[in-house]
């Protein structure tokens, strides 16, 4: 199973399983599975927590899935025991997991899983582990190929309490949202006739969540505003195939050609798309690259390693470590991950053959556009390149701070994500749980399309490249900033938690 450093695969608006709008608007993406039954208050321990070898109870299911070749008849206690034992064996901070919770106290494996994590905090005071969640296995596996149920748009919340504000950040070409004429910068007003901005009660909240995060294919009507003009879009929720790479540009400047691309997720389809873009950049002879990962939450570390190699080239990366992953003391250490000079071979539609030689730009400097939604595998690109002394300039906001990763584990139809490793670069650095600070602090500009040289963050990157100067954000230009500290209520993307992690493949 892949090893992941996801922190979010920023693509179409997908359904976070939790359906409480108050939680939705205060959280980073969706979190947990759809079986989110209330946690039963823990009882006083009357005996030791059940710990066995997880392999002895794996796939023993209270309700085996019809047609499954791996599910075996079992009990709820088998599933609960597997969760506890798997955490004890693989969780990075297993020594910090509370031991007072008995499996018999919980109605579902997910409810039990939710409390089996560290309660420690980072230096800034935010929870050390913000990345503990589950998804249905079917939904998770479909997402790896860039397929998600939705409208093909990504919404960002910029105000979480009434009057709420949500703005479209990305529209997938050819999607229902694109065909309805929606575009980046449109501001959400209503969902199926219900006021999104000032939804007053539970009934309204339920309507909004059902429309924004449809559980099945169907039609919903969303109202937006654009420059003071009201827009109404009737959208059909469908399975949308998303693009990992968008908005490829070659920008001519007085001092050379600059390549630009929007990179949204490190999933199965990203490998071929990145390679084809880098081949075109190489043929065009670009001398600089602006990599826009402002909405990229992460994904496969192998993809991050490939991209870092294609940026820096063999002269800098040969024989060097891209990332060393550090496990708990129960897990056998792994060899360092190198900078991949060949394709690793991912599944999905139209895969690139494994072992294909990768192009390289041979750059000693690269610029990344970042926000608080830039996570995990995207941060690994920054850290890995800095580990071999490539100059990495960050234009935008502080990244989200996820130097951790996962080996997602499926059991009985649910896939579990618990932090299992921390990544460090060739210099042994990986301490950025509170994020990586930008070289220039620039806010997201929803008034321009991504890839437009006049868009605020890209314009600032081009300006910094030519003059070395940063124009600080002011009240007039600070349109919609990303979350830069734990109490900030600024922009967070409405996307599932599995889009904000890093994954390793086995």
C-alpha cells in the first residue's frame, strides 16, 4: 500500500463526511468517515487494553462486504481490537496515546480510532497531531486516480462565522461548474435556496451541507455573486476526473523565459502530467520556474521526489537523499528515498511506463507559490531541495506544517490514516510542524485567474525574481490570506482530509 505524505489533493469540491457546518467551517477540510457515531464516554478501566498482533485480527469484520475477497466474518470487538493494535504497532507517537479508553466503550471502530492519538501540542500551541482521520476505502481508492463526486470546483472559506464567505478558487475544465460558467473569484451566496451567508439554524445547515457535499449524483442549485451581479447555477453532481497540472505557461521576461504551472495534487495521474510539462519547459529553454502549489495538500512522496529531481537535475541530486523517513522504535527503518531520476510507475488512466527517464531543468533556484493550504508532500519538495542547497523562494503565505506521513491501512471497508513517520531532508531537517515562512508575504488574489501574470502572487514572484524586492501585504491588497497561525480564521479549502497528507508506497 502506498506511503503517503498527503496534506490535501486540492481538486474538485468533495464531500467531507462530517455534516455539521459549524465544524466544517472551522476545520481544515473534512475529517473522518461517515460512521461518525457519538463517542461513548470512557468507563473506568477494568482490565488491560486489548493488544494483539494486528495481523491476527485484520479484515475480521462485523459486517463483511458483499463480494469482498478479503473480508472475513468477525465481530465489532475484532475491528476495535485491530484499530488499537495497529495504532500501537505503527503510530509515530504510540507512547503518547491515552490508555484509559477500553474498546468495549465505543460503538464504532472509527469512534475508537478518533481518540487513539497524542494530545500533545506544538511550540505554537496547536495540536501536534491534526492529521488523524478515516475514509471509506472505495472513496479513497477512487481519489487516487483523480476521480471524485462533486461539481468540479474547489471552494475556500474566508469567513467562518456569519456573515460567512466562501469563494471559488479552482474550476476543473469541462466539469459541471465550468459548463455552468462559474469561475475563480465567484462568491457563494445560496445553496438550494438557503442563505449560505447567514444560515441561522440546523435545518438550514443541513440543506447547505447536502448541496455542497452531495452523497450521491443529483442536481443542486447554487447562487453566487460576481462583481455585484447575482449568478445562479444548477449543477449536476457527477464523478469528476480532475487534473493534477493546470495553467502551463511560458512567460517571456527581459532576463529569460520563466515556466509556470499550477500543481494541485500528487496522485496517480500527476506523474505523466508533470513529466510532459517539464519536457516542454526543457525544450523551451526556461531559465526559471514558478511552481504554484498554493492549493496542493500533498500525496505520493514518490511524485514529490520525481518533481524535485526534474527541477534540480542530476548534477545536484545524484546520490543524494530526497527524504529520510523516521518511524517509531517498533518499525524497521527504511533506506532513504533518493531523488527519482526515473518514473516510478503509477496506476490510473494512461500511466507513464515505469523506468521512463525523467527530463530535468537543472535549476539552482526555484520559486513556489504557497499558502496555509500547501501541505505535506508539497512541503517535502521545498525541504528536499533545500537539503541539497537549491535556493527555494516562497511567495505567499506560511505553509500548513505537515512533516509527517502515512501508510493508509484498509480494514473492513474503512481506510485509516494515522501519522506513522516524520520526514527529514539530506541535512537531517524536518522540524516545520508550524509551517514554512514565506520569503515574501503575499495574499491570494481571487480577482485574477491562476497563471495570469497580473495575478497577485505570480506578479510578486516575477517582481522578486527581477528585483529581489517584496511588496508587503497591506489592508488594501490583503484580499484573502491563507491561515498562517492556529487562531487565524482566514482561507481554508473545503476539501477532505485525505487531500492533506503525504503517502509512501510499499
